[in-house]
C-alpha cells in the first residue's frame, strides 16, 4: 500500500481516537490557612482542574496565599467569606479548609447551592452539626467527602484487608493506643472559639477512623468518656502566650460499645508523661493484629504490623511488611479521588455516613466527660 494512503489512514484513526476536551472542574478553596497549602499544591498539578476562587475571613489572606503558592491571581476571584464565594461563582467543588468551628456552616452552604464538598477533618465539632451536613448532602444530591488522607495509605488499607479476610475471626475488642508525649499545636487548634475540640478532634478522629473503617463502621451505642487539659494551659509545658489562650482538651479517653458486641478502648493525647500509650491492637476470636503507633500520631502506621494466629496448634506470629507511598502522595490521592468521584458520579471516597459515627463518638466522649457518667449515643435518621 502506498505510504500516502497508509498515512492518511493513520491520521483518520488518530483523529477518531482524540478524546473530546474535558471541561475543567471549577474549584474553590474556603479558608486559606495552613492546611489549604496541601490542597493548593496538589490542585495546581491537576490538568483537568482549575482553581478559580479563594475565600478567607482575614482581609488580604487569600490573595497572599495565592501569591505564596504561585497561582496566577488574574485567574482567581477572592472573597471575604464562603458565602460571597458560593453566591458569585459557578463551582463544581470546594475544599473546606477552615477551622473546625466553621466546618458545618461552610459545608452546608456549599451543598445547598449545589457544590460538592471536600471537608477537612474532623467532620465537625458536634454530632448535631455533622447530622445537619449529612442532611444537606442528602437533600442536595451532591457529594460530601471528609478529608481523611490516611485512608489513601496502603498500610491502612492493609489493616482493613486483614480484618475483612476473616483471619482474625470475629473482632470483639480494640484498643487504640495513639498519643504524643509532647506535641501541642498552636494557631487556631487550641481555642474553643475556633477549634471547639482539641486532641480529641485533631488526632483522635484519625485513630478512630483507622479501626472503625477496618471493621466496617458499626454504629456506636454507648460511651464513657474522659477529657483533660493538664498540659496545654500550663506555661511549664506550653509557651506562655499559647497557654494563656488554651481552652480545649489535650488528652481524652473513652470506652465505646459498638453494635455487634465490639468494644473500643480509646486514648489520645497531644501531651502526656509517657512516650506512647502503646500500640493499637485488634483482638478477634481467631487472631489478633498489632499496629505500632507513630510518635506524632497523625493517622499513619508506625512500623511493620504483627498478625497473631494459632496454626496447627502452634501460637505463631507473622510480620506484615510496611507498604510504600502512593503515587503523588496521600494528599494528591485524597483530592484526586474526590474530584474523580464528583466527575464520575461515584460515592464519596470517605463518606459522611461513616464519619458521622466517628463524630458521634468524639462528641459522646465530650458529653460523657462533662456529665461524669456513661451516656447513650443518639444519632438521628438522616
Ligand atoms: N488533613 C490534615 O492533615 C490536616 C492537617 C492540619 C489541619 N487540618 C484541618 O484543617 C482545618 C484548618 O486547619 P488550619 O491549620 O489550616 O487552620 P488555619 O487557622 O491556619 O486556617 C483556617 C482559615 O480558615 C479561615 N476561615 C474560617 N472560617 C471561614 C469562612 N467562613 N470563610 C472563609 N474563611 C474562613 C480562617 O480565617 C483561617 O485563615 C482544621 O479543621 C484542621 O483540623 C487537617
């Protein structure tokens, strides 16, 4: 066949194969503080996404943020709050990167105006707020995903896989052992008016998600909770300026009964006098799993896990090797999976229906600690 005929044919095939240009996913960032950077950095590298709007309550902060992280400011509209942004933009999705206290209002406003939401952890401050977000999501038909990037970690996925494999038999007891010796954050994390909850919401939510996700998020029924703040407000352990304004928990514990007869023994700390309260352990009728804690307790696995089983009458143990990084890193995967789910009409990567239970446990610990007794966890229908 003559070359020109062949090349014409190749050309036709190429043209037929050329994908229709993908409409860019119009994205907004609400709250341009510390964690927004992680969202911005990965969004910048997504060819099918354009960041078109940024909002922050502090005048000029969003503009400075755009400058710092190398955005072309002429292509971005800046707003003094989430409301003006949502009212004036046609957005496909937003990252809500505000402090905990404004998570619910930003999320609900976006959903009510037809915008998909990727919300930073913890879900909210109270169960009532989380319920309101879930209802807004249901009514809107849009998608709400909660920003637990450890879910993208292969080691975390391994925990779930091991539990689901049935090798542990029936899981009946979980002890969550994460917590820091010294690691009190500052900024907006340490005040009621911005954070609402301290270590409990900041790192406690990750610890709960690690194990609850593995066992399929059974409904929490009752909780006995405790919380304290012996370090954050003490200038001996925190710098005096931060100690003076510190008014959230820096330590919390809880004993939680879940549907299906499973109990979770929980502990978390920004500060204490012990290097670590220990590893996380999952006990089952046929085996057990030990998950080493990390020093900073940010929801990751601190080292190779150990799987315990009796085989042929011998008590044996197997080391589960640590698995490597995911392409682009955990934050990339967290934002990418959100965008893909919105585009493809798939369920949220980290569904609000699960994290509602996580939030109900956190809120239950607060309420039980304040009441000084065990309480029932009540979660209304969505
Ligand atoms: N996933 C993670 O690894 C991770 C890490 C750190 C923080 N976080 C979470 O991210 C959230 C923010 O933390 P941060 O350290 O970035 O806080 P930050 O205080 O640095 O930033 C929050 C920003 O939100 C702005 N804001 C508040 N309400 C607003 C509203 N209604 N409209 C527009 N802007 C508003 C504030 O002015 C502030 O600039 C917290 O909930 C925190 O728990 C997640």
